[in-house]
């Protein structure tokens, strides 16, 4: 590893930000799924740094906690809700 790469790696150590691939891995999703969720507005909050998308780990944890369900019928806004409307 060259000096520039070593300094970049050191700067990232302990960063609260994850890129899309890292965030997807953290959540157990594919990067494409996370990208699609971002487009639809149903995924975790994210930040734009220039052209780069970054996720705060705390936002991933919050979003994940909000996805908790007690049963498969407990799906707010899901198929059952649309059928009733």
C-alpha cells in the first residue's frame, strides 16, 4: 500500500459514514436494492457529498428499527392497505 492509500485508509477508520455498498452489506441488502429504495424514497436517510451518497450508521440503525414487525400482516401501506382503499 502506498503512502496516499495508507493515509486514506487511516482517515476512514472510525468514520460514521458508509457508501452504498457498505450500507447495503450492513443491512443485509444488495446495493441495487438500496439504490432502488433511495429512488422510491422508502429507504434509510442518506447524505449527498458532492456526487457521492453516504449513509450515517446511526440513520441505518434507526431505519432498521422502524422496519420491525410482529407478523406478516403488519405491513403499513402494503398490499392489504391498497386493497382496502
